[in-house]
């Protein structure tokens, strides 16, 4: 696949400066992309590159992640308020909202609160109930995460171990943008280390937001996911006004990285169909 370099943008809202990436023409249908916990906007680079001819895509580094400022607090309320301010600053409307994992939680809340702005929603491998096996795995990975690396290759080997289904190109690309070089050549992840203290538990309160969403919504689940069960995904789809579920083969929780081509095909088809019918 051809990689198209995005444009970098920065927006200052309140005390925080947000970094975002942008592809495509501003007169095209906007797609806003939200990454997961301890990831960054470059998570969406390959997906956005292949959608740029048809859409105007914006991937946001949420507070404490990537090249956005760190903050005193981190939680759904903070992230959603930030998104509201960024969307307002960029004057976006009638946009497609896509969120993976933590970004999916934030996307669900935002779509419920702003039915006038979100034309379609894609939630990637997350829901109000998270499998216990996934929580145990994530807690183990966070506890065992190295404080620093001494080369990009060392970081790549680490990422391959925790994300074995990702393609090598995807892993190398993520590592390239995920690290910050410090003194004596030491590399550390860009995200705020306070994020490692995020409490991992099922956000069961999210069900009330699921009930309020009125736009067409696609739930995407990795068949090998240990986070979102088929039962929870189907329940979400039934509760949504216009909900559907697609399972992606050869993918775990990290669907866009594990099976990029299938993910892109499913999302592209959903957006084209829903926007044409509306």
C-alpha cells in the first residue's frame, strides 16, 4: 500500500495544545479518528492513506498521548470535552467518527451527546463490558512495559511480542512515531507515564450512551479478540437504533493493525453505504 504523509496541525484549547494529523481535501466528507490507550494519531496512518482520495481525515492525539500536551487528569469526561473543543475549533459537522478501544469509548459518548454532528459511527473492539481475560492481559503488559529502550530495534522486538498478529510494516511504523529520544540516546514512549495507572474495568455505565445513539453504527470485532465478546457486540447492535456487527478474521483487539486490508474494506463499505442512503 502507498503511504501518504499527513499534514501536522496544532490547536490550543484551554491549557492544552492538541496535535492532529490531516489528509485529503477539506471539502470532502470528514472522518475523525480516535486512537486507543497509550497509542497515538499515527495509529491511523495506513488506513487514512488509503481513504484520502475520497475523504477528509483527521486523527487526533488525545491528551497525554503522542505530541499533544500532558494533563492533570485522564478519563472519558476529559477526552470527550477535549473532542468537543477540537471539533468546534475545526468547525466540523456531519462527520464520521471512528474510535478504537479507549477511543471507541470516547466516540460512543460523543456520538450520543452530539447526534446533530455525527453522521455515522464505527466502534472498534470495545464495549460496555470487557472480557476479564483482556483486562488481565492488559494489566500484565502495562506492568511489564520497559521504562526505556536503547534502540528502535529493541522497541520493535518488544512490540512484536505483545502484538504478534500485526504486520512488520505496521509495527515498525508505529514504533517510529511512538518514541521520544532523550539524553544519551535513550528512547521512551511519548505518552504520559501516568496513563499506566488507568484503572482497567468494564465501563458498564456506557450502556446508557449506547441507547442514545441514533446514527448508523458499525461495531467491528476481531475474531481473536480477548476484549470484546461476540455476545456483547451483538447486544450493542440490538440496542443501537441502526447498529450492525462485523467480525474480522485474523485479528485480535488491534484490528486495524492485525488485518489492515479487511478493516479498511469493511469500514469503507459501511461509510459508502450509509452516507449514500442518508
